[in-house]
C-alpha cells in the first residue's frame, strides 16, 4: 500500500478509496466553520468525529460525536494513534499543520493511509480559505515549476476572483477573545492543554486595546514619514514585519526570531546596497508591541551604520509603500504576494509558496539591492488562477454568510477527496528540499 515517501523520507501508506467515510476533525479556526462542515458531511452520509483539547474547542463544537483529550502532550501520540485505528478514521481535517497536536496527528495519520485535509486563512483575500492536502507553505504539494503552474491554469475553468464576504471586525475579535478567555478561566477542565500561541491571552488583549487607542495617531505618523520619502523621491526597499508567534517564522523558516531576520537584512543592505538607497520597515497590523520593534530596529540600524537610512512605519497599510518601492524583502509573508501583484520585485528569505522562478528574485539577497528581478505578470496571473482552482475555496470565517459558504465548500471537497486537483499535487513537496538545505526544521 506504500511506496511514496513522507516529509521525513520514510515510506507512508497511501490513502485508500474508502466506501465508508469516517472523518475526524481536530482544532479548527475560531468560528463554527468546522462544525458546520461536519453537519454537511453527516448530511452526505459520512460519519463525523471531533476531538476537543480545551474549553474553547468545546464551545465551538460539542455533542455526541466529540471526544475530549485531557492527557499530557506526551500522551497524545499514543492516544491519536489508537483513536485513528479504533474508530477506523479514513479522513482527517485540521486547521494549520504545525500546531503540536496537529503535527503528530498528521504523522500518525499518514502512516496508516488516512486522507489529510489542512485548512488555513485564504491566500487570495478577501473571501477565500486555503484547503490543501497533507501540508501548507514549505510542506505544500502545489507545484513550484512555472510550466506546471501554467498548464494547470490553462486546464482550469474560468474563476471569479472578485472579492466577496467582507471581513467583520466583530467576527475577527469576539470569537478570539471568547475562545481564549474560556481557556483561561476553565483551565482546570483541561489542565494539560498546550496552546499554540506564545503570549498570555489577557495580557495580549490589554496591549492590543492600547494599540487600538493609538491607531489613528500611528497611522498619521506613518503616512507623514512615507510622504517625506516619496516627496523627496528617495529610493527605498520595504521589509514588512511578521508576527513573532507566526508558524511561518517558528516552523517554516530557519530563524528563531524576527530580530534575526532584521539583522540579516540590515547586514546585507549595509554591505551591498547603494549608499543613497534607504530601507523601510512596516509593522504588522496585528502586532501588539511585545517586542518593541521600533527600538529594536533603531538599535540594529545603528549597529550596521544605517541610522540615517532606516525608517520604521508603525501604522498604515502596504498599498502606499508599494507604489514607489524598489523592491520588497520578506521572510515568507503573503505581503510578498501582494507586492508581486503590484509588479514590485520580491526577494524571499525562505522558500515561500510563491517563491517561483519568474515571480520572485532568484538570485542572492546581496544581488537584489542593485538588480532586483521584476515579476512576470502573465505567470502571476497563471499562478493566481491555478491557486484558486486547486488550493482555495470560496468563503471566510470572518463573515457570517462567508463561513456558511466555506463550510459547504470544505465538506464537498473533502467528500470528493478533491484536494490539489488538476495536477497540483507534487510529491514530495517541491519546496521542502530547498528549505532543509538552509536549515528549516521540517
């Protein structure tokens, strides 16, 4: 039943075409998304199971199909192996592939040939969700070969890419607060639960509230700083910051902190960029200020002799900075995809999903400062079409109607086992070898 290799290079069992489908859901996004998808699958005649790890999970989905795991993290590998086998699970659905419980579950599931569906927020915002088989980002099976991508785009039907289901601030914040506060106050019910985020929720909310109060002022200051640069026709590169707790940094990169990313970029910029070129850092909109990035940036700029050439925008969006940027340097942020869409040259520091010859700068970072490679607009269109046709579903967790649409689409794709179709499943994951060579711990 085997012959393919998993990410560790070991043989794994191939999913069987099961006539009786028994679908297990693990943690989902903070919404009724997974519960609604489970309802659709049950209506299709499939059996549905769910494991809850904390009070917040229970809040979003509880009932006869649910089981609570209250053991320690050391107990989890044996628990999930036994659960998968005893319940004859054929399909596994989970949100994000790098949470502790999910990483182990994926490994155990692949060993016995369970079909794995991984969701994430959509790459094509707004109004989309990501749905891939087995893994995301560095572990994505979506091709990285431009010819394959173009062929998928030619094969795919026309797709309406117009934005739908605008995000609701309430649906972005209220479920998050409810989920995490339940986990804090009902901790005794799930005493061994290990959260996948890195900050204490209550403290994070307090800091986030303070950031909201200062948002208008920070936006104005950022706009004024950018206006000065653009009015003076200053050449600059842009480095968008990513969250310290983001798995794109913690698991899909070879950096332990974004301060190391800044250090790497500044060292290269200082040595190789023209002396009249500046670099602009842009804070992440969800950053609550734990790291104190403006201060860190100032210190590192001084260390590398860049004090008068580094600017920090602690507010505003990315659209205006993109307009006159010579290029964007990113770890692997979706901001890079937005920059490519605007025709801005992009250099990624690790193999991002969109780090494809013809879309991103394929040379060294040292070369990027003086000769950044511009993206191919035709290839970008093919990439977006191929992505939408194979790894994205319509709907979103941040819109009341959108979550219903997303749940229905998820259920239909899982039921049909139609993940990464049209030749968009390449095994092994095509970005993985390159990532491992630079030290990505996967």
